[in-house]
């Protein structure tokens, strides 16, 4: 991936890739080749197997979906979360496990969860009757995912039970996606009613659990680990905090389905179309201009992948016909996609479109 594209689209959330590694390990265990799955999502093997290299969250979600299909395991995320050693989570787990009380552990999980996955935010909610952990997706299409969120829900419950050394019964579990019926394994593990097609992804405990002590509590160690975790957070790319960057994060998800209209983008960002247009104008850019620039930047990046057919690139950018993509690319760069791909990198045009019609 060229650095210019990485800089333009760093609002696309990334993860440590731990869940994808578990899925690939499961494929190998059952005699399947994970390389084929990794190639289908256009990820590099080192993104999956090297925990020092980040993996984009949409690619992790897709790896899990493909692995689920290959293994014919409709509960892959649930099963992966049940079987791994929680200590493999690393620093974030140890910060949680050295906290003073359960409420402190939840707040530490909320603060540092983005070290593991920038596309997931934890919210801790308390009232007089319950304490809950809600999982929100940021710059990631929640509708595209089922296995990653189920992995997170199971993992969070496992952590809560392990650090308190209790069975820690849930009062209720809400999950946004649909299942026609609650799997028996869910009922056995969670031990409570599971509500699918809910308006949130939320683990709900009775309020008294907030005061439970953490069995491995160590204030000195926790202070030290939180300093390390704060440093790890500081090393993450800073969010630009602009609506433009948010739109740039949404467009690559919508383009392949020819759904990158201003109304669909506005819906993803929980805005009205009029508000989105107005706020972009305040930042000095029109939606059609931003769509055009995004397509141009993505096209150059995709063309750098020599084994990616031009027909597929056209689809990824939301064009129904290759000819439409060819005309657009020549308008952006003065050359055709094929000429651009064959030219030496040093001679490739770098100009970006300044407005024009989005298609």
C-alpha cells in the first residue's frame, strides 16, 4: 500500500489481528490453507501473522467470514473466543487483571481497548440496578460483522469471570445482528436470555458486581502497566477529528456495493444529507469532490497490486462498467489504468482530481 494512500485513509480503523490469527490457526488445524483466505481480502500474510503489524478491521471481519464459510462453522467467533488463553491479549489484559475492583477493571478496559482494535469502543454504564459493557463500532460497518462481535462479547465475559474468580452471572445480553434462534452453546455459556436484533451490543450484569474485588489486584503493578498502556495509546495515529476524515473512512466500505451516495454516507454517520453537505462545505470541500479524490487515491493503490484485475478494481470503486472506470481514471491522471500500471513508479502521475462529477 503506498504511503500516500495510508496517510489519506488512516481513519480506517486497524487491529492487532489477533482474532484473524486465531481463525487462520483453526483453518490450519483442520487441514485448510489460510493463505487463500488472506489473499481474498488482499491482506499481506505478515499483517496476520506478525502482531507488530496492524491489520485493517474490515479485513479482519472478512477473514472471519471467509474462514467461517470454509470451516462451515456458523459460530466461529464464539468458538475462537472460548478456546484461547486470555493472557495472549497482552498488556490490556494485565491492566484489567491488576485493577482494584471490578468497576475499575471495566474503566481500564474502556480506556485501553482501542490498543487492540480501533474499530471498537467500550462504554461502561451504571445505574442503580445494573452495570453494563456496551460495544460500539467506529468507522466500521457493524452490519458486515457477526463473528468479531461475538468473539468480543465472549472474551469480555471470560475476562470478567476470570479476574473476579466467579461464574459472574449475566442479567441480560443484547446483540444487534440476527439469529433465527439462540444457539444452545450461547445459553450454556452466557447463562441468561440473549436478545438478537437488539439496538445495542451490550453485556448487562447486576449492579452489585461493580464492587467485587479483582483476585490479582496490585495497585503498584497497575499504575506501572497503565503508564505503558498510555504510552501505547499515544503511539496510535491521532484522529483528525474532522467530518472529512469520517467520510473518507466510510466511502471505501460503500464503494464496492455502488452505495457511495451522499444519502448513504450520511446515514452511516447518523446525519441528515443536508447537514452532511453543510458541514463539509464548512470544511471547504464538497461531497462530489471528496468522492472523486477518494476514488482516485484508492484506484492508484489498487493498481499497485499487480494481481488485482482492472475489472475488480472497477467494481471496488463502484463502477458497473470497466469503460466508466477507464474514462474516470484518464480524467484524473491523463493516462489509462493499464498504462499507469505498466509505467515505472517514478513516472506515474500523482495529480489528484479537483472536483468533478461523482458516479
